[in-house]
C-alpha cells in the first residue's frame, strides 16, 4: 500500500471542479492505497471523504508565498507521502519527494489582468516562471487537460514529451437539481466564469450591444463572483451606457445550470484557455455553444460549437446572430453538443490520473 497526498488547496477556486470531481471518482477507483487530501481550513466543510482510505489534513499555505516555500515543504516532509499530486503548478520548489503536477494552462505567464497592481503582477509572473519550470522538470509526470496545453508546455520547457499525460476534463450533468433564477429577459445569451482580461468580456458586451439593434429585448447574463475584474467590466459597461447586461454574482450550481438550459446560446469569448470546461457544461444542459476559435477550444468542442474570431467584435456578433436567428443551426449545435460531451468522462479522467500515480510510484521504486 502506498501513501498518496493530493494538494487540493484550490478546490474552491475557478479550477476547483477538476479537483472535486477527481477526488469523487478516485474514491470509487482505488480502495487500497492511503490518500491524504490537503485542504485549507475554510474548505473542510466543503468536501468530506466518503471512502475509509481517504482522510483530510489542513494545509493553510498561500500560493506563491514564502510560507508555501518553507512551511508547506516542512509540512510535506513531516507527512512523508510516497507521492504528492499538486493539482496546480504552485508548490515548494525545494521539496524533494516524488510528485506529479497538473498544469491546466500557462495563462499566468501569458496574460496580464488590468485590475492587478502592474509591478506586483509582473513580479508574480517572474516567480511563476521559475516555479513553473522547476515543477515541470522535477515532477515525475505532468498532467495536462488538452493537446494544446501539452504543446504549450513543450514550447516553454525542455522536457520529454512522454513525461506529459493528457487527462481531459469533463462535465457531470444534474438535470434533477435545477432551480429557476429570476431575471428580466424573455431571451438571453449566457457567460459563466471569471472575468479576467483574457476572458474577453468587454468585447462580448460590445457584441451584445450591436445585437440589441436587431433584438432590443435580448439580455446578456454574466454568471460569476463580482470580484475586481467583474467590477471593472461593470464600470466599462456603465460608462458606455450599455443596456440589458446582468451580473448575477456567485450562484449555486442549481441556478447556474438552470440558466444553461434556458439560454438561447452560451457564448465563450475567451482569448486563451487550457481546456474550456464551461462550454462542455453548457452542452450537457442543452445549450447551443458559440465559441472563440482561440487556443484549445476547437480541439475540445469540435463541431459542436459555432466559432468566431475573439478579437473581432463584428465577427462575434455575426456568430451569435446566426445561432439566435437560425433554429435549425441551433438545434444542430445542441444535438452535436450532447454527442461531444459524451466523449468526455470524469471517471475516465480519474482512471487516467490513477494510472499516472502508479507509473510515478514505479519510477520512485526503481530509483
């Protein structure tokens, strides 16, 4: 029996679904090895183990902090697992134990968020560049959600291609848990997620206002926590006197998923993604997906999305209009969406990840 620690400190972040679903299905797959799940103190009521071989330890160490580099390293040395799975690249660079790391994307290194302090953000990028390269080289294996992310990693760091395992994400559908969300629109397009600059929400707002000239009652609903990025977008829209745009703030999954099922289209305008999970979620709930053609998105969505150039507001409005105005196209996208999401499975993701654990443990035993 081996002891595997899973760094789940990000379980309530934007990539937390990946961690939560991985843990959910690992408990079904592996009933023999011992697992210690590392959570922040505020998260211990959010996730509870259901299998006897899984337990929780509190690991309150902030990302990219001195405490993470020293305190978390000492914590892991004391825990002494046979293998650690870091579910994000941030980790103690001086930790010498065996580990695998999930790289969802390289957006930290490729983008800048205007709501952040310029100097602090670029210092964080420099630190991140060092930490990322170290994690890529020191990990026994790297987990990436798409071919695009794997190729980006190979461009960034000189590591063997067979060291990177592609473990696509997925989207579970809970159609019986839907809860209506009150809103003022007869018809609306939807976006779900963070609103950092690279998510391209301002251009989405611009495109929506163009559509109002043809469809004056069309709403744009933006689901997600109203943080500094979202507030910046609110200010941008207010200054331009934009209409029919609703920021919901955080919503429970039941209401978010109800919006998926009732949207005319789900629009994903992002300039950069490592996988693009919300689009798959939308497909699972029967929404027609209109998507940016950037980075990994055509790879993940295939023929089940209607694409546009994310830097061209007119092209974005054109694609949304074609789906809004063409019922046959919309029905075709919905049907293809159901087929596309069937290609993905969190259970398969967990099985692939477990296989990586076993291969990493073999490498450790062979050293």
